[in-house]
């Protein structure tokens, strides 16, 4: 069973600030909920019992108040990234050092998805004899700008070959939800890797150093990410607003009889 989750929320929301939005992105009201509520609620319904959330130091108090006001009944370890410029790869390393179990689900704070995505990842994980990183991948995303998305190239056996926003050959889009082993920190440290990297570069380093990095195909399950102000407007008034309704409906359905990893 996967009982822990990491949520990476340490960005400085620079693009939204330029659009005049003053709150950190994870706290932005989207469809009546703070944005970070979407991954938290879906992960809770998938059986997660403990959360490690990484935020930038300047937003620690903001995040602490949000958690207290909205999620006071769940176990949250809120940790600080004092160097958000070092990107999400560094945040993931910080978080992995703070988890208790050998594996954790990892989610971006600005991705919106239903319970089915973490449940599919957990099911894929059960059938892996050995894994370091299991990436959620979508071969035909409906609600994502491919120019903004992280791309994945996997072989016929599901082994990840390449990861990155700029790669031209790919067969999946990264859904921003994955399962990562705590041992990844030590494995990469043994190779003297500079871990001050974007998350996709950290995953690519794991691939190149021979760690077991595989894909879990979650194609057909709706999801999206909120990178830009345009994404925000789409979530409020455009096609992506339909996705919010789908996710909330699936939450309600999941509350009746499906609250553990099965």
C-alpha cells in the first residue's frame, strides 16, 4: 500500500504575478477551492494518510494557514524550500528525505485530476517487481497545452527512455503524478549528481544512471495543469471548466465505498 504523498508547491508564481495575481498559485481560488485542494482531495480518496508538502520559504505562513483552515484533520508535514530557484527536483529531494515509507506518491500542486490517476499508478506499482520511479503518462491528453507539457518517450516495455519539454520524439505526456522510491536520493548521490535540477532533468538523470524508471499509462483519464494565467481563465470560463466539474463529480462517486488503495 502507498500511504504517503509528496506535493511540490515551492514555485514563486512569477507568471501569475505578472498578470496581477498576488496570492501564491497553490492558494488561488479555482472553482471554489484553493488549487492545492485538487491533488490533496484526490490523493486522500486514493487512500493517502500522510502528506509532505514543500513550499517556498516566503509562503510558509500562507501555506500553514491554508492547511489549518482547510485540512486540519489530515496529517501534513509542511517543509520549506529556501532555494525555490533550484526548482522542483531539489524540492523532491528535500521531501524524500522526510518521508517514513520506502515509496510515496508525488504530485505537482498545480495539477488537477480525479482519484483514478493515483489509483491507476498504485495498481501499476503493485505489478512492478522492482521500480525506482513510476511516471503517470497520457498518450492523448485532452486538456493540456503540449507546448507547456513535459514529454516522455517510453519503449514497448514501458521503460522510460527520454523526458523533457523540448524533446521531439515522444509517446506520452507527463501527468504530474508519479510514485518515487526514497532510495532515489542515495542512488543519485552516489553518482555525485548535482541535484539542483528541474524535476524532469532529475528523472532523466535517473534514467541515464540506470535506475528503474517506467511509465504507467493513464490515457483516457481527464486531467490538466495550471501553468499560466491563460490556463486559469480556461479553468474558470473555458473548456477546462468542464474538467473541474468532472473531477468534483468523481470525488463524490469515490466517497461511496472506495477510500483505500485497491
